[in-house]
C-alpha cells in the first residue's frame, strides 16, 4: 500500500549514459513533482506536473526530461549524465496546492 | 523572492530534554508553512503544517510549531525528545505550487 513509489532505489552509472527514474502514486493526486537533494542535503524543486501537464520547470538543464503518461506516473529521463547529476531524486505528489506533498523514498543516483 | 532560513545546521540535545528548531521565512504573499522530517536513507515525512487558522499547530510524534507573522518565524518544538527523533528536519514554504526548503537542521539526540 505504498503511497508514492520510485524505482530504482539506487542507480550507479557512467558519465555520458542515459538513465530513467520512475515514479508512481496511488493516492489519486492530480499533481506530481521531482525534487533534487544534493550532497549537502539541500532540496530544490525541478519539475511539477498537474494532470499530465507541465506547470513548473525550474531552470533545469535540457538533459532532464520529465514525462507523465498519466496522472499517477511521472518519470524522469536524464541524457548524457554528468558528475554533477549525482544526488538523491525525490518524487512527490499532492492533491492540490498548497496542500501536503507526499514524498517517495528517493533514488540515489551516482555518476562515476 | 521567497526564502526559508533554518538558523541552526546542527542541534545536539540529550534525551528527554526539550528542543526548538528555528525557522524564518520571507514571503510577500500568503504564507503556507511546513515542517518535514527525513530519517536516514528515507524520504520526507510531514510533521505538521500551517495553512490558516490557529497559529499553534500540533503535529505527529509530539511536535508542535507556532506561526509568528510579526517575526516571520515558524519554530518547531518538542518538550521531550527521544533517541528516535534523531533525523534531518526541513522547514518549507509553499509558493506558487512548489515547496521552497530551508537548508535543514540535523537533530542529534544523545543518550
């Protein structure tokens, strides 16, 4: 009965590779988010989707492309991975704003 | 621009002692404030939130926070901490559909 799930939990890859992280929520929420937590634990929003429509894009490099096939899923694809992309990526969802955002367990991405 | 400042990066405290984690915000619009907790290698869990109404907000695990508009603060308190409260605590403000987080405060509860 996991509310917000992410796969994989850990992702180790080489520079230049392309990788995807998947997120699913079973809360019936309309809005989903991607956040990045850096090595100093600072959290910053990357994207937000509402009913499959992109509503927030926070000056993220074009190498990052979110995709929402339906309102329960929000995937993150990253092209040409760089060392600086190493971080923990969190997916979240909410019913509306400014309502509570529910977070997934995170995906720890390590780029070698 | 809206921002959140958590005044202490680390707070060491002994078990059963009271604790206060400080948070100040700047916002020129309606304020919606949150405290989240992150246990090691886990996602964020909501402790409490202020959207409107009473300025004293009670949350889970015995935590409470007080919204102070004049001081632009939303400090988190617990009268008696447990070892299990050791975690990272984040204050956040909701603005235009996104959460803006503070830098986080590491609460270290010692036996």
